[in-house]
């Protein structure tokens, strides 16, 4: 079963900041959505439970992006 999650403005803002911190690039909303779509389910689960501004989500996403930014 595929579940689609619609990100809110504050979610885009939080994810934007993590992407910018890792890459130095200002991502578009489409790029932010694309990153969200390929995040592992365990990281998305933290965001869904605690919100994208949660430090655990942001830290986990940062580490994942660092490992995967050149792929």
C-alpha cells in the first residue's frame, strides 16, 4: 500500500534548511518533495510522529543526506 503525505509549509521550511546545510544549495519545493519521497520510512516515521522540526528527524535526515548526497 502506498501512502502519500502532503507536506505543510513548516515541513518544507525544516527540510529546506537541512538540505541547505548539507549541500549549500537552495532547494525548490519540487526538490524538497523529491527528497522527502526517497527518505527511508524510519526517518519519515519520526517526522510523522514528532514533526519535521524535531531535532531527531533533522539529525537523521542530515546524516542520511550526507551519506547519499552524491548518489
